[in-house]
C-alpha cells in the first residue's frame, strides 16, 4: 500500500538558520509529489510540486525540494528561515492515474528569534 | 478572484443533529474533495467527486454524506452517526485529467465542535 512518512513531527530552528523537512514515500508506480504549507486556522497552500524532469524543484517563499527516486524521498529545504515561516508543512503523494492525494501527518516548523 | 469558499468558519453540533458544511468553488474545476484534519493525523479523505452527480467514498466516509448537484458546489453533511465529529474540515478542488498531475486547491476550512 502507498504511504507517506514525515519523519519529524516538530522542528524548532532559529531565525536565519537552514532547515530540512524530511518526507519519504512508498509506491511501486510513478508518483507526483507535493509540499503544502498551512498557517494556523487556514487551508493548505501549495509550496511546490514535482511532476517530472529536474529532480530539484523550486517553490514559493524560497523553498526547494529534491526528488530522490532511489531513496524514495522528497525533502524540503530552505537555506535561511524567517519567523514568518512558522507553520505546519505537509508532504503529499499522488499515484499516476489516480485523483487521490495521500498526505503525511505533517511537520510543525517553529522559527525562533 | 477565483477560489474556494467554505462556510461557516466555525460550527457547533448538538448530540443527534446533522449539520451541513458548505463548499463552493469558482475555479471551474471538475474534481472536488473533502478532508478531515485532526491534530497530528494529517489530512484524511472523506469523499471525492470527479464529475457532477457522481462521488466516491474516501478512507473515512462512515458517518458522512455528500452531494454533487452542481459543478461548483460539494456540500458535506456530518450525520449523527459520526460519533466523533470534532475536527477541522477542508474542501479542495482540482482539474481532472492530464495524468493526474494537477495540484489540489484548498479552502480555508470549517472547524466543527460538539456542544
């Protein structure tokens, strides 16, 4: 069965430090990968997506993610975080041919001054 | 501006009562989805619809019902059979087809609580 694992439920960092939020998935078929961000009491906003092509994907707000097929990972990175990046981040996977999106349980990023 | 509107933002349910959450989109998307979000659980799919007058159960459909009479509307009813309805409910929509590589767009959610 397909699954998405976000390895850290909470990640605290200091402002201007780099951050990596980890995501691993399991699937025997081709997948499309997404990262979403959720601010308190709001819906989800798309950060970036991997569909095909270059394995390094750039998104909004200075975030980027790298697709690693051999390790079935899609980790999210930002070289220097801001207080405003404090939010919950969700990794999601969709199998080719399916309209259903499978979400990880989320990682709460807290950026401290 | 195009988007997804969920209402109300907060909703309270009494024991034995059915309540309906509204979701409207003006993005001209064919597919619409309902998710339930609980702390530390991520998002779980309740129902989805790819075309008017058709919908499919997701992973946690028990105690919920939906209808899709219009392309832009996908209301969710939380019935009295749902014994633990307290959660944050999110509606989403997407374009169908093109290899299923289109992202889903989300509304701002409805928070449902038990009185």
